[in-house]
DNA sequence: ACCTGAACACCGTTCAAGT
DNA sequence: ACCTGAACACCGTTCAAGT
C-alpha cells in the first residue's frame, strides 16, 4: 500500500496527472494493473489517497511551526507552507480536500488552521468562513497559476520566463483603449513571481480577518 | 460552430464533464464524432471555447451593472455575478481562464474587473495582485464547494442538506480533544449556504483591499 | 491475503474518402 | 467547405482463476 502511493506520487511528480494510469503504475510496481484494485476501489480513491499521502508531509511541516503570540501570523506561515508544497507539486491543487473521509491528513491540516482562529475573538461562523477563505485563496491561486503554464512547470525557470514573455507580448498587442487595465499590469505580469502573487492575495484576506477580529 | 458550443454546454449542464464526449456530442448534433474536429483541434479547445461561450453571457451581465461611486462595491457586485454563474454551472470553475488566448470573453471579464482597480489609489503591482486575488477567491471557493458535493448538485436542495448532514455527522464523531475546531464549526457547516461562504471570503479580501487603497 | 491474464466497454484522435 | 466510417492506441474496470 505504502509503495503504491509512493510510486503514484512519483509518477504524478515526474509526468503529471495524465501519466498516472493503472497500467503505468503497475509497471513501476512490477505487476499487473488489476492488482492495484486490491488496494483502492477506483481511480478517484487512488488520487485521493495519494494526495493525502503527500499532504501528510505538509502536515508534519505545519506541526513543526512554532506558535507565536499572533495567530494571524501563524495562519500566514501555515498557508505559505501549504502553498509551497502545491507549487512544488501542482497536481495537488486539483485533489486536495476533495474528500475528507479518505483524506485524513487534509482534515487534520484543516483542523490545525482552524485552531488558530480559536485564538481570535470571532464567532463560530466567522471562524468557519475564515478557514474556508484561507483554503480558498491557497487553492484558487494555485489553480490560477497552474493553468497559465501548461507543462513548462517541469522545465527550467528560463522556459517559464520565456513563456510568460510570449504571453505578455500578445497582451501588449491588444488595443490600449479597450484594454487599459491589461496594459497597466502587463509589465507586472511579465516575469512575475508566483509566491509574491500568492502572498499578496493571502495578505488581503488576513488583513480583512485581523480587522474582523478587532485587533 | 455556434450550435456545437451550445450543445456542448447543454451536455455539461445536464450531466457533468464526464458526459461530454465527442461521441455523445456528435449524436446530439446528428453526425459523426470526427466532424467536430473541423471546428476544434482537440478536446481542450472544445472545453475552452465552450467555457468562453457561456462566460460571454456572464460578461454581458457584468457589463449591465451600473458603476457606483465605490469601485470596491462594484468589484463585489461583479465577483458575485461571476460566482452565481459558477454555482449554476459548477463545471465552469475548472476551465475558466485556463487559456486567455482562446477565452476572449474571460479576458474581457478580467479587464472589466481590473478597470475598477484603476479607480483606486494603488500601484500597478497592487492592481495586478488585487484582481488575481479576487479571481482566486471566486475560483477557489467554487472549487472548494464543488468538491464537497459529488453529483448531488444536480438534484434537489433537500438532497444537498441530507448529504451535508451525513458529512457533519462523521465530523461530530471525531474526538473533541483532537478536533476542537471541527467541533466548533460543525453546526455552521451543517446546512450552510454556499453564497454566504463565498460572500464572507470575498469581503475579507475586499476589506484588505480597501485598507490598502487607504479609503 | 494477494496477484494475474484476458477481456469489456469506452475514450480521443487520425485518415482516407466522400460531397 | 464540411462531413463520414472505420480504424488505432489507450483508457478504467471486471472477473474467473490462480497461489
């Protein structure tokens, strides 16, 4: 079981989601495709369990973070840890928290985030919404980023810059009268850093949360 | 072409993404599967163009919204319009803005959102990050919601409540000492409203943005 | 308890050929 | 310019059978 999930994760890391097939996975494990069905009921469960398997390492990293006296700073550090893991393995975004029945580590991570909100002066509803918002920012930004770059993610940073540059060029050719905003931000888009973009989105949410908690 | 996209959208609406196959679509159109390749190069392009086709109606709705004297209120109204469309058609979240080369209406919607930030006292980089954050909240929350409910979305609200209730029950059975946060919010989760959750997440981001703009 | 080979139904995509 | 039938390679999944 352990090695099924480890090899599935390795396949996803090396070649992306469309490379994870029962046949390819079976070949890595040195067996037949049908034997994998002894461990999982279907492909959805394989993806959920593989995702939760690597979320386990993220959870361990999050649990290593020290509690400071500012719960919002702690939430920021946790969210950044999760985001970093998703940047390293973009396929995570699509399956993370898809099914908390199967994804026990994802549920524990959700709990850890939520525990920080227990330290804030909020209603239960505000706490529920706050954690949903933070997870939403992480997943939403990660999916947004993953979709601009098709498979170049696996290649060098130079390839990424060149791809962004070509993309920016098509934006520069748009009519400035019709697309004033796109022209305003195209230089920011060109060569931008994913983590900067995420950190900015997260900080807007956390600023709102800090204000709500009245601190 | 027009009817290819309309029928593809109808299939997605009625039976979800896994029901959209070239063979099923061809049958609706009364022809062979291969003929669809005259209109699109492959399935990704079919999904992108179909998505952009319905985003066109969202764009029309957004353009009908009046500008008030508060750009942040206008951003809220636009984001809610987009979110409502995604709630009605959950499959949109997965493909929206995946490729702005093909998705011209999505690019125009991005531009419309961005134009509101031009009315705020922000740097170009802050504007870029603000719109990314808002799109991230919309897409992230929508994906988050879509993944809790597998296919019950197509059924009645009563089915949804019952599903949430069963889910909440498994949460209530967790150890309260180990999962204090989950217990704190389980009653909020049970029977919660998607739009409330989204509105709360959006408001956190917009509060942060308002503060950044110093107004 | 764990694995296999072979089959089934179903995909996206291609291509030579038609009008 | 637009469509077709038939094929190809490849899926997830099942199942009877093996150890």
